[in-house]
C-alpha cells in the first residue's frame, strides 16, 4: 500500500512507541548492529535505482525512509524489511515529477535528460536486475525470470507455509471455489499454476484418486489464490457423497512457477457446518452432528423436507443418511361451496370443487358415490346431467396418500319454466351451482320465459304501404300501382319493373305535364328503369312511373345544386358532385388544408401562416434562444446551443474530457482531469486496493474491485450466468455443483432409482408417471373409478375383486345357485 505523509508520521510514531514498550536494544538477537543496519538500508533505498535517480526530487523523504528502515530492522530483526519502503519512494517520486513546477527541482546542465532518467528508473526498478530489457512499457524479462523488475528466477523453488483459515473451508459461509496460499518464491510467470489432488478415505487412510491442474492468481511473491475444482466436474461415486464423518471434499494443493516443478503439498478440507464439525486432526475426519441428516452429499437440519417431495423429511431418529416418511403429514382440506348448490332439470351440471393441502402437495379427487352418470375428474371437476336431487360423496388424497372424505348435497333441482317449447340453458352470468338458467326461445317468441309473441311490424319494414303481422313473419299491403311480394318488406311497380325510390329525393309527376308537383318518394334501386311520359329536366332522371327525381350528387327543387360530401371548407364552392373550388391559400379535396411552407416542425394554421414553438418568422426559420451560449457556442433552437469542441451542456459551460475522467475525477477544462484523493493518471484511472482484487478483478477505486465472472468485495465469489438451477451451487465462473441434478446449469434431473412403468425422471429423485400410475417411483397403479367392496387396483383401471364380486369395478355381486 502507498503511505502518505500523515501515515508515515503515524507509522513512525507507532514504531517508536512499540520500540519503547518492547525496549529493543542493539545489537538485535541475531547480532545485527545499528551501523550494519544503516548500511543495509542505505544500500536498499538510497543506493537503489529509484533513490539514485530521484534523490533531488525526494529530498528529506529519502532520509526519513532510511531511518524508518533502520527502526524496522531493530523491531523485527528480519532483513526482508530492508526493501519494504521502496514502493513508497517510487510513488512519491512519480507524484513529485508530475506536480506543477517540478521541473525546477531538476535544474542543471540537462534538465530534460534528468527527467528522462527519473522516468526510466520508475518504469524499470533496479534496471531490471540485469535479467531483462527496459522498454517504455516497463521491464521485459528474459525467459528465466519474472516479476515487474525481473528479480524473481523461475527456477527458484517454491515453498508453501500454510493455507488460509488453517486449510478448512465451510460451504455454508463460502463458495470454496478457491483458496489463498501463503509461502515464498511465487512468480508472475506464464507457467504459474496450482495442482489439486483429490483424496479419498480408504481402509483408514487418505489416498489420492484424481489430480487436476487449476488456475493460479498471482497476488505477490508471498501469496496467491488457487482455484479449487468442483466435485461436479470430477468422477464422484454416489457413495462418496454420504458425508458422515468424512468431509465434503479433501484436496492436496501444490504450486508451480513453471508447470513442472511443484512445491510440497498443503491439505484443504471442505465441509458443511450444518451437519459436520471439522477441526484440525491427524485423521482428517469430521464429526456428524446428531440432529442433522447427510443425504446425497448435502446436509439437512432436522425436519427439513425433501426438496422434491413433501412426503419425506430429515428425521435423524429414523435415519441420518436417507429420507424418512413425514409422520406429521396432514390430510388435505376441502373448501365447501359458499352457497348450497342448485340446478334445474335437464341441466348439464358442471362444478369445480376446490381444496388445499397443508404441506402444498398435489391433490387427487376420487368419486366414492353419486348419481348415475356423474363423473368427477382427478382435478375435482364434477360433470352431471341433472334429473333429480342427489348427494355426491368424494374422497380427497394428497401425494403422501393422506385422505379426507366429504359429501356435497345438490339440495334443489328447479323445474324448467320456459314456455312455448323453449329450452333451458345455463346462465353463465351466475356462479356454477346457482341453478340459474335462460330460456332459448323458438322463432317468433320473446320474453324471459318466451311468453310473448314477436310483432314483426314493430320495426316498420314496409317502405311504402301498410305492414300486416303474420305468424312468424309480415307482409306489406301496397297502394294502387304497386304490388308486394310474400315475406318481402317492399312494394314494387305493377308494370314489371323493380324500381324503388330513395326517400330523400324530389319526385316530379310527369303525367300532369312539365310543371307537375314534387313529393317525397322511396329510393330507386331496381335494375329496370320506369317509364315517364315526358322527358325529365337537367340533372334529373325517371324515378317512378311518370315521376322524375334528382340524379345522384344533385339536390334542390330543380336539381341544379351540386352536392359535395364532405362539404367544402374555408369558403370553397361545390361546382360538381364531390368537386370543390378552393379560395387562394387552401387546397385538398374539401379545401381543408392551408397552403404554407413551415420549417423546424412548425404547423400551418392559415394561408402562409405558421405556428412556430421555439422559433420565429413566417416560415419558423429563426430560432429563439432563452440561454446565453458560452465558450464560443452558437444558438440553434429554443434552449439549445451548438457548442464548440471540448464543451457541452445547455449553455456550453461544461468542459468535456475525452476519454472521460474516471473514478470520480472532474473535467477541469477540455481534456484535463482533476483527480480525487487516492487516484492518479491522466484519466484518474489508477487506484490501489488492499488486500488486492482476486480472480482477475480490477481495482477501480480505493479498496473497490470490479469483478469479471466473480462477486464479493474482493471478487472472491464465483458467479454463474445463467444461475444454477434446482438448488445447484456456483463453485466457479459458470461452473455449477449439482447434487441430485446434472448438466451445465443443473437443468437435467437425476434419479438414483429408476422410474418404473414408463415414468420419466423430472427432478432430483422425482418421477412423472405415465397415465394410470402414481407413487414416488410410479409403482402404484391407479384406477380412475374406485374399486368397490374391498377390491384392489392391481393395474391401471383394472380391479382385483374379492370372492363373490365381479365387474370392472367389482360392483356386481355374484349370485350362487344351489
């Protein structure tokens, strides 16, 4: 971690305070004298490449770091602390180099050359220790060395000291998909890897059964994270999943820098604290807690139900290694209808019974007794052609075969009171079982009970003449000159033509001469034209015998007025049927559209007149600005500016940085970021997290990691997308551990015992049975109709009758003849 001034002062104060409490003396227990310690610290710090190149920039900070180094050696008596403050000196040198006015600190004959030397020392600490090449991107190490300064030899042996948490991992508090390993000699090399060997307990000892190479995440030369394989990816037998006194998994972990030479092994024990107590012991075994169950490689507390069947629970008193029958299972509860059920004679009665189970089990309805012809589906739907009142006896069963029986009375069967041969039908506007019905009336009858005859003349079907109501129909009595047809509500001309007259037309009687009278007549719709003795006038036609009417599209007493539909708007004149002549400034079929060219989304509200929200001018061509555009911006519309490069916001007063400032940095002026405390870089992109982010996570701000494929404050927890199904555990990025299931997402069921009689495995040890079978393994036959008089269902819908009975349901008693 990087230490600031205040932290250095506090650290120095604590170091002095601790020294006073412990009262260390020179020489140290190992024989190190103060003068020797000073020489070592000066060699490690002042004479380092950073100390030599940055001496002018660091000033007294370099001397303070040497003094702190001497105090560390006196207190800890460990030479490994001589280089502990090198990262601080590198960060302090870089900060001062980037500060304004730093160039004044590099005064001399060649300031630019001095700055380049400082930058090279920061990029390549220790000049890459002679095992690599210094490049603009840092040290490029040779194939035999690694680390940021090429100081670590890949052939250097790796030593493991211990695993985190004493080598124990609880599945209830962690995913246990990785373990932190501590030691010395770890190198950030391409060949860095871990080797995990699964151990199996055989004949009183642990033997290796499987070995896998896993990913290693380098943290430092003294720490790294090793990925732990998932048991779902390993060949694990069913008997290995019975936890008992053996832990969930036991692995030997080794580390290698080059993939060939490995360290000594450390043991990792993975266990489930719900049912196991695992402490460090020579045997490596655990103790099974008394009030828990270990079933299928998973732990369950007492009373925990089977995830796939409420009929089974964890009962340690019966068995700690298998499911036990649920002795507390309660029978289902029937929900009585709110009102008494009613029906009417002849109704196709349909009613849905409802029930619930305390344990949430699936339910099965069974008809034990009822009227002849009544049917009850397994889901509780009662079907019955009603003759008379009758009770219905039903048994209700859940998955665990717990039963309850009930009786429902259809207490009243109402008579069908529909008249005149009408039929009763169920009124669906009322709840089922209410006995409400509607009458389906024959032709010519109406009313609630079909008690009223329909008057066919109510709708005035005759356009000319009088309507006469007949049985189920009507006829028209026509005036002289017209005749009617049976069941036709029209009166036609007697000359054989079939012309009707539109009721809105003017009609002229031509038999009285050219100056005849006009009257309203029915519409003309026939295909044969009537005959008029005299010729009709302009825009007129013969509409009835010796009667003239206006042609379509004309109106008025003389039929000279053209008709436009819709009417001409905005002063337009109808000059021909459906043709408008528009005044200047308007156009369209009905002169409904004004003529103008509006810009910027303006709307035309009159001839050459635009409505312009946010703009001005006859054509909305000028923008109205409510803002003062700053920093060279230009107004382009109401409240909107076009900003110069590097500026944004409505008034162009917000500086823009591209790329943007990160980690809460603010853009001070175009492409210049002001970084918050704890970040640096031209985009504030560099931050420090302690402890470091794991599994490839990126430190995005102080002590905050951004994770890929992992979660947690240090990216220590694996994430599976999509998530593991059916209770599976995510034990690695997109790797699920699936007890009772299989498949990449635990989406494929696994049944330890095969489903019988054509059943299909649909869940962890859960079968979906073929029609006619039931039970956890589909081993129990089911008869839709109950076998009577003590008989048994032996195959689907097949009853084995007791002596003296026969029939498909054993309902017929066999008579014995003597």
